[in-house]
C-alpha cells in the first residue's frame, strides 16, 4: 500500500460500465518545498559559489533572482484520483477513490514516480456527467493540510486523447499554481517565471469497451462541424488568441467573436478562459471546420467565487453603497492578474509543452476590459499586436435613479465624486500597486518591462497608453442606443459596431415553454419573462415578484379596457439560495396548475424567448438587455444593479422603452395608488393602447413603452438595411471583420509602454501640476463654502467707502435687525414708537 494504489470502494459494480485506464506519470513545475534557514544568505550568487563555508547539497537549488537566496529540497508526493458524481445518482455505480503514493519531487519542481508504480493504473467509469479530480498532496502533511494543487476533467473528455497535461490549481482560490526557479551550474543559468504547473496523465480504453467519443454538451444540439475544404486546408489560417475571464455574460460574446473569425476571416482561434467554460467553448465549435476553435485554461473560477456567501453579501450591499461598487470596479482587473502566467504560456507553448515557432504564434491577441494590462504585457514582451473588444463603454458608476431617504439627498455630492471617473481611476491605480496576490509592477518587472509610474493619476493610465500606442478598441454596441455618448466614444478612439450574439442554430424553445405561451395567448393573457441570470437575487424574491404580478397586475388592452392578469415565465437557474417558504411555494404551485406561472431551472435561449413575450424583468446586463432591445419589448431593470447594470438601466429609461434601475427590495413597496411598484411598472410595460391615446393619470408616460421599444427596433433594422448588414442578424460578421481589420490591416504592438511618464523631470512636472490643481480646487471649495462671509465683507466695504446714503441705509438696517428688550425699546426716544397726542393712552 505504501508504493501502490489503494482501491477505496465498498460496493461492487453489478452492471457492465465502460471503463478507462488512467496512469499518473508525474508533475512538472510544481512549486518545490522551501527549506528553513537559520541565517539567510544575503550574498550574491558569485560570492556564494566561492564561499569558504560548508558545501551545499546537490539536491538544494540556489535561487539567484534576488539578493536573498532560498533553499529548496525534495519531498514525497501522493496523488488522489477521485470520481465525482455530477450526473444522475445510481445505487449500483458509486464513485471511487484511488491513492497513488511514492512520488518524489526534486528541486526543479518535477515529480516522478518509481518505475514499478508507472505500470499501476486506475480504472475509472465513463458515466455521463462524471468528473475526475486529481489531488496532489505532500505525504508528510496529507492528514493535516489541504492538497498542494488539484485538477478536474470530465471522464468522457479524458478519453479523447492518450496523453494529457492537466493544469493544476490551488484548492482555495482555484487560481493556477506557478513555479519560479533559477538553475545554475556548468550550463548557462536559466530562469522560469510564473510557469504553470501541470499533471501528466496517460489514458487507455479497456479492450472490451467500445470506442468512446466526446459527448456533445447538453446545450449544443447541432451537428458536428464539417471537414475543412481542400482549398481552405491549402491556405494557412491566421492564428488568433482571445483572452477573457468572468461570468457567462463576459465569455459568451468572445465565443461568438471566435466563431466569426473562423467563418468570415479564415482564422484559427484559441480562447483562453476559465476551466468551467470549457464545455461552453467546445459547444461553439458546432458547424465550424475541424481544429479551428481551441480551448486553453487560464486558471480561476469566477462563478465559484461569486457563489460564496461573502461575495454574495458584498454584491447585495453594493446596491445601497456606491463605495462598495467603486471598490469592486477597481478590483475587477486585479483579481485576474494571476492568469497572466497561463496566458503567457499558451501564447508561447502548445499543449505538449513545446515552444511554438514564429509561424504558430498568435497573429494578434484580442482582450477584454478586465485584461488590459495582461494583454499589454504579452504584446510588449512577445511583440504581438493586440486588439481590444470591450463590453463596458463607461469607466464610471451610473448615479442611482431613486434616492429614497434624506440622507441619500444630502450625500448625493459625495456619491457623485465616488461614482465619477476620476475617483475610480485613482482607486484602480491604488489597487494595481498594493492590492491582490501580485501587483502590476511585479508582473511587468519579471517580464523585463518598464514599470508603471509611481504617481497616481486622475485618469485611466492604461487607456491613455493604449491611445498613444494606437491600439484599436472595438465596442460591440449599436450606436443608436447610446445617443450622444456614441459621438463621445468615437472621438475617444472607440469603434462602435453592433450587438453580437451567440447563435448555434439550436436556439429553439422547449415544448413546455411553447405550450405555456400558447395557452396564455388562448386565455388572452400577456406573457412576462423574469430573469436575473447569475446575480444573487434569491428564489424567494423572484417568486414574490411573479406571484404579485400574476395576481394584481391588470394592464390596458388595445381597446382601452382593463385586461387579464399576465402569465409569468420565471428563470430560476443559479438562484438556489434564499429558498421560498412553504406558503409561497403553495401559492406558486396553484398558479402553475392554473397555467399562469412557469418555473424553469435550466437555461433558455433569450433570442428565441424574448420575441414571444410582451415584457421582461431583467438584471441589466449587456447581453440580455440587447436581446430585449432587438426583440422590441419593454424592459424593467431590477436586481442588485452593479456597475454596468445601472448604466444600461439608465440607457433604457432615456430611450423611453423601460424603467430606470429599481432595486429589487423596492419592487414590492406600495405606491400612493395602493399597488406595489412592480404592478405599476408592469402596467406601463404591458399597456397596449395605441399612440396618442388619452392617459388616465399624469404620472403615466406620454407614450407607451411598447410603442417606443418597437420604434427603436425598427430604427436598428433600417440602419442595418442601409449598411448592407441585414443578413447579419447576430452581429458576428461585422464585429469579426472589424476586429480582423484592426489586428491584420493596422496592427498595433505595444512598445516601450509608460516610458514617456517614467523620467524624473516628467514626474516632477506632473506632481507640480497636480499640486497646482489641488490648490486651485481647494481655493474654489473654500470660497464656495465661505460665500456668505464673502458677501458680508463685500457689503461692509461698500458701506465704509461708499456714499453717505448707503451708509445711512446700512445703519438703519442694522438698527432694525438689532434685538432689544421690550422695556428699553419703549423708553428710548428715537428708536421707540412715537404716539399721537390724540391717543388716549399709550399702549402697555
């Protein structure tokens, strides 16, 4: 057992299951153990080699990356292979755990197993939905500490290849594990900087088992891609790398862009993102030629992080405190700094760990808003052009549309400062310098690049540097929905194109959804969709909104009469927290039995659902909001309203096709008319009266939201017809051509970034300019705060040096304003009231 595999299973298998043999060959670039030192050696490598002290062990590596040397030594490693059951439970087939012990790690981070153990293998079952989890542990600390690293992969996916290099991640943060090491000796000294650690795995199917192919993802129902045509195979494709991280709404537009680059620009695309989106990226291969869309892991798991209790609490409190939103916005890029090592690795190495030749390296790199600095480092270090594809057009936090208390009104100036671009730029630069697991200057310094200026600026230094380097920034947003902001963005160097959507050819509604909508139409009911995607709103709050809408909302029909209450489709996926109580569940069940409510816990294509509903309640993300705009339906924006969600809620309100952003906690509050706010908003959204009809109340909009939404949709379609992009309904072609043009026709490579602002004279001039600005702003604030005193002093000067009438008028005014006791006022001659002689008696 000490040098073999322990089979920890208590229940045997009673039926035949496809089996897969798995061997563990070892690890590479696993961070070695650091040995403690009583007295750290502060000498350089050259002086240490000629030291008269005791000779160093051959198993100890000397790191000469800094003046302080560190000592590393070997350790024993064990690997635990566990089957994780994420599919349907089966009593006759339980998960199993295998333990492989006896691995030895050397000072370079490489782990090898004895030759007799390399012949041992684990038999894993290939059940649908099952995953394999590999945990790497230190044998001496295995019982008391967490694993050193882990890797996960689906069993069916593991059967695709015979050899694998699985990226190792940290157990808590789920970020990639890196090794930094330097070796010296007879050969030239070589250094490794943030090299990701990999687990080496071999697989083989049992001889009795049939051939296994990767099963298509559950949300991909289209056929496999066709083979590459001969004329395309003869021409080499341009290799493009896309960098993205975040939630599904952040990754989905980049997958659509990757499909467009493959189909319309003859490219081979590699998407570097989080491991949880591997199946999603693989689903994007549908209908594409073989080997044209690849996935590479970047480390990290944003969905797992935001699903934890503390991040959910911070996000829910962020709707009430702009300071929390500013903090989250400033850390949006710092949280992704650990992925720089993986992205650098995939730009220079293939899946087998071999260096890529010049012809196989990316032709250009596409990056998102939260990976600007990482893309700049890769471009400057590897001399690869970069193109921005940003989904967030604003660098500031949209002001709140509903100040609810007097404190909100009083603190409004402070909130405006916190929400402004200057404060957010300052806070972002502070986080880049001091916050996170690694700072920006550490990333740049270890790649041999110049550091960022140490000063703090009131503008985004990265965006200014991209503008100086003439890096193109493509924004997949239709300019018609931005109004006057579209011109400002065009002047700033952003290229506005059109909305982009991921259409896989399988965007069809389930029969249950179609039947529900048909029955609602037969009952002359309008249909409302409610979705908040991955935002932590909670099941109870969503069901309360749906029940309130189904029971109390009665909008006007096209004939001006009060119609039926609507039917609601509620998308509950990802809202497993804050479950509904028993009474609410009973009410929801009754509405479901009546055909007025439909609860769905699976994903539904919005492109197919929204054109068939009459209104939608959503969280305000770019993807779902643009789907509603193109469907021509009114939008009610609610939820926790973080960052760009407020922005899109404000744009919807400006367009007149929906409400401003409303926190979900206020939707059930009663209005002066006696109805809840959600009922009032839905009544406006479902109002079907024709344009120009008489309004019952002055609080109602002059034009119905439905009519305005249809006007905006028609304007977008007319502009597409004028531009010749009517056939590009998903916006993939126009965005792909614009990105390809920016990366190939006018490539921009970052070179000598921040050099112009790193000199001593520039620093002194900039700091002096900042001091002058601070002095000017402080003087202006002081004058505004003391405005009353200045007016009083000015009046005194006029009275002292002015004419006599003004002085008399001033004295007379001062005498009138002076308060005196009643008795003294009556006794004074000049200032007392004069009485007539005919008065019988003076007043007492």
